[in-house]
């Protein structure tokens, strides 16, 4: 039980005195960066999906109907 109490005390001490927390402006800036990067990656995946869907519909699916 003493080990658990010691662990909790040391964890609290580390979180309060040793961890460097970001400022509110840094947090907002990094959040915006992650949001913009996520949107860009989603758009890239959307474009690749649209291209592959077009290729499949135009070429591969029509190969099966030529018989």
C-alpha cells in the first residue's frame, strides 16, 4: 500500500513541477495545424479514391461486359 501512495505522490509532484504545459496560444496553434493537416490528408485520400473509382468503372468493369 505504501508503494501505491508513494507512486501517486511522485506522479503528482512530476505533473505539477516537472512537466512543461503548453500555453493556450500554443495549444490553439497546434490544434489548428493538426486540423489543417487532417483536412489536407482527407482531401488527398478523396482524390485518390475518386481516381481509382473512375479507373475501375471505366476500364475494369467494362471488361466483364464485353462478352
